[in-house]
C-alpha cells in the first residue's frame, strides 16, 4: 500500500538523510536528545526577506515569521515536531519562514509545552490558547490556517476537532505534514520503511508515546489522540503530506483517505523519497522546496490569500 519504491534522490536529499542518520542518541538520555534536536535547524537555509519576533501568544511563547510582502489579514498557526518531547519553535523558525513565503502570509510558530513534564493534553491546550489569542488580536477564525509536522501535524488537526466539538468557529484550512496519526504504532510501513526512514523508528515512537500519555489512563485507540480512529466530519479543507520513505507513510495515507471519506475537501502532497518531517530541508533540498511550493499554492487557493 504505502511501501516505498526506490527513488533517485537529489544529492541534497541524500545529504539530508545522511545528516539525520548520524544523530542517534539513546532514548535514555533525554537531555542529550533535546540538545541534539535543537541543532536540526541547520538543515534549513535562512530565508530571505523574512523578519522574526517573539510574542506571548495567550501564555504560550510564539515566534512570528513574517515575509516582507505578507498578507497580514491571514496567519498560519504552526506546531513543531518532536513527538511532544523534543524540539522547539526555534528549531522551526527558518523552515516556517519558507512556508510563510510560499503561502504569502505570516506564520506563528508555537513553543508548546513538552512531555514528559507536561502530558497530553497540554500541547493541544497551548494551541487552543494561541488560536483564541489570535482571534482576540483581530484575526477571523477563517483566516487562520493550522499547520504543523509530525506531532505538530497531529495538533493542527486535533485543535480543529476540539473546536468543532465545542461548536466554535474553525480555522479556514488545515495543513498536516507527516502527522503522527495512530498511537497503536502498528501500520505495516513501521516495518517496510524502517531502513529508509533516518529520523523516526518504531522504538522512538514508543518512547514518545510513553512520555506523552503514559500514566494518563488514555488508551492508544482513544479518538482524542488517535486521528485514524477519530470522527473527521466537519473539518475545513485539509491537506495531508508525507514522505514516501518515512515509517508514518502508511498511517498518513490512511488518514488522508479517511479525511476524504468524511466528505472533506482533501489534498495530498507525497514527496517521493521524502524523509519524515521533510520540511526540515527547506531552502536546501529541491524536493522539499517543490513540496512547500505546492502547499503554499494550495493554501492561497483555499483561503484566497
């Protein structure tokens, strides 16, 4: 179904994969893992014509990434990767700047609380607080696009589902990149793509899962944290993207099909030979820049930026 086929990669894509293959740190050394993850920003090139500033977004640290010619009536609310445990808004600042340029609107990158210090639902709570803060700042909900990659891709969807269930106004669109959709960690590509995914593994996901929901009493199949078990009806237009080499490829493909089956306006961007959270290579890897351009064009089309 989603098992990868061999792809001829650009030299930059090969170098990108090799960089991540050399970062392995034992899960037992959380502080070391966090230090290493903060250095991942070097895989993205500094975008031209983008300014940055930190802000308190409803009690959550955020970084505004604003292209000089951005349409400031719109905003992309962005969640970073890291399984709830690693990474930060600072790691995603540059890649978010590239996405902002492609979409033609500012991106607000959230520095949400991390597990295991802060278990679920702290991360979705922080996204909701920032969403409400944007509204208090004068943004129309329909002009807010939720976006993110890996667990940030989950948060982009989970926030919209929470707002739907509260019968509140929804974001205008969702972009979910390499989302962590299925906490059962059982899709076939966990095995078939184990050799090609240089960032994620079944073992690392198991570690993240325990850090995130261990001790909370939440089951792996709970619809609040398992998008491939959730009711997806009523979502705004949703784009799902993933790399064909990642261990999440199978569950992401399944998630995209479930969104479409729910009657949602759905698009997919699959990056041949792409790694998990391929957006880390923004500005350096041609395959990544092509995918970001597609995502930006889709956001402009759906929201009329």
